[in-house]
C-alpha cells in the first residue's frame, strides 16, 4: 500500500511539473525591434483619422500610428489611441493614405 501511495505522489508531482514548467521555454528568445511611429497631437488631424479609421471613442487626445510591417504606413499597421490605450487596425481611405504616404523621417 505504501508503495502505491509513493507511486501516486510521484505521478502527481510529474503532472504538476508538466503544467508549471512550460515546454520549449529554452527555445524562446525575447528581443527588441525598432519600428517607425508617428505621434499625432494636432486636434484636426486626430479628428480626421478618428473619422477615417472608424474609431468609436469620444476622447482621443493623442494617437500613434505604428508601422508594424516596416513597409510604410498603411493598412497592415496599428493605431494606438490615448488616453485609453486601445489598439486599432486601420483601413485607410485614399485621402488618409495620401497623408500617411507624405510622412518622412
């Protein structure tokens, strides 16, 4: 009986270890990348992009458009609004895309 209890305890420890210790953790690498970001604080430009990107927030004091793909600002990128911190995926109209195409470093 004692042997059965020890086997059961050992089995429970193995199950717990499998759940607690992530598999493949030694294969994970956390790094940093640098991406272009445009920070917009101009009220009229914020209002324009809120309308163009169908952002349903009543208060946006600042907006960041993040070139997540590295291929210029556009459809496959991210928009972060402040103060909420919400993230949106823009689908720019032609006029919005023209403005974003004019941004240079």
